[in-house]
């Protein structure tokens, strides 16, 4: 019996219907089918975020069909048969059925085809080689995609090594899909192939690696997948340093138990040793954004050592010096490295104060220092710093008069 997705809301959106109508007007009924993630996610009960369409039409005919329907066509990957249709501001990625002619592990030369089964054979995993008509009828050319999706099996289409040699990014995609959709033990032949061909990852563009890694770390619970990456040697190929698996697993546990927001860049920090230089090198090598690089490095500062029992006064001092966001990040990492529930309320209180307290501005300026008789020059900064330290030690005293009196005392005691 042929299975069906039924009529789902995402399939009948006016924007989507307009795209399918345009393609069918050019190529006839069944020239276009939903493919990949939207079909897979519907089968396993996950939300559908992106709508991808496969078609027997060549890219030039896809563009003609869209233009005829007054739908914007963007040639996002025209050499590989991909055109993005922007219908009512909603993007739909449309790719012509294709087969690989040659590959070098990074890029493929493709030829277009009208054979749905041939197109399926070049896809990565069986659960992604799924198609559906607009009426919901499912096509499963490998014969295993539907069952594998439901069972949470991440299985390569055909020979795992061949799929990996075609595109070494599939090595990382295996672990990413295991994190998001996998259940139970991983496919042993797939894991073994990833281990054997792990060095092929070295030839990939840094942006492709970092994007895939952060997607993996964004899964609800990526611990099994990351552990498997470590066991196969793939993780160390990426990080170039021994992974801190114990802290990483503790960190994900804290996030999950405490209902904290999942933050992939902080999960990456948890995986690394407390070495800011190494973290900076990794960020540069993976070409992370400046913001992600700075956050990663700041989170791994070795001092001061944070403890769950820090007083509110000590916490405010660290917020002032490092910033609330950085202190919160470092507190989560410290919490993950000290497992146990005894200090849960203390860590939560520390994080809440770090997030909720806004440091007041220091009430004095260099002009105030010179008014107190300190001549212009390096001594102004030294005096200001000494008074600021006193102000911090007095828990950010909200009394400018007292600060000025302290300034006068410091100024009188300085030898000009």
C-alpha cells in the first residue's frame, strides 16, 4: 500500500501552491515533488521550516515557468540545478533531478535526469531520499527511507564510503543527523566509514565545517553524537585538541535540567580545554564570526575561578569587570565542571544576578582628578584607578561626595 503524508498545512499554503502550479503549467502533472527535510520532518512529527522541491524540469525551464507566473526566480545554485522561487516572500528551493558525473570530495559535476530513482541514489541518507506529491503520496525509491526515518536510523544511501568520497561534508552530516534524528545505536557501517575517511574533512571549506558543527551542537541533546564523533576520531580532526567530553556532557545536562536556552557556541566552549589561545586559533580556523570568537575566548578565561557560593558583592564585582553575559557564560561552564545538585540554587542565583544587575557608571572622571590638584599626565589615570578600586571594594557606593573625598585623600598622598 502506498503511504501518504495527507494534506498538511505547509503543503497547501497559497505561496507553495503558486510555485507548484507554475512548474506544472510548464512540465505537466507530477513534474515536481516535495523532497528531503519537509517530507522527513512530517513523517517523524517535526516542524517543517523549509520547503524543498525536486523537479524533472531543467533549470532554464524552471526559471521560465516562474517568470511566466510572475514569481521571482533566484539562481542560487544554477550550476547544480538549484533555483530559489520567492513566492509571497516565502523561499522555495527547487532542484532539477540529477546524477553525479564526477566528484572530488568537495564539489560535484552533475548531469540532469528525469529519473527519480537516479536522483535518490546520489542523496546522502535514506531518510533524506524521500519525495511526496502535492496530494501527499510518498515515494521512497531506496525502499528504506520511511522505515529508517521512523526508527531513527541514519543510513547512507548505498555504499557509505562512496557517499563520503563524493562529499566529505557528509561525514559531519552523519553525526548531525544522528544528533537530531537518531535513536539507539548508530549504523556500524556508517560510523566505521566516517572513522576511516575522517581525514577528508581537512579539505573542506572552514565555513562548511563550522556551519555543520554548530547545527549539530544545536540539537536538543547532542551528547551521544559528540561521543561518537570522539570515538571515531572525527571530533579531534575538527578541534585539533583533546575534547573536554566530561564538561560538555555536564554542560548539556545543566542546560537540559535547568531549561536554559540552547547556545551552540557555548556548548563548543564546553568541549574545549581552558586555553584561550587555542580557542582563538580554532575560531580563526573555522572562520567564526567576530562575536562568536570573542564570546568563545572570553568564556574560557582561567581566572578568577568561579564558585557557586560567591557572595552577591563578589558577583557584582565580577559583573563590573567582565560583563554580565561573560560572567553568566563562565558560571555555566564552572557549574558543568562541578556536577551535582547540592549547589543548584547557588549557581542559579549567581547567574540570575549576573543577568539582572546593571553596573552603575563610575561617578568620577579625569577632570575631577585634575580639579583635586593632580597635574595632567599619567598620574591622572593612576589616581582614578585607585579611587575606582576603592569604589568597587565598597560595593559601588552610590555617593559621589564620598568618592570625591576619597579622591582628595589619594591626591594628597601622591608625590608629584
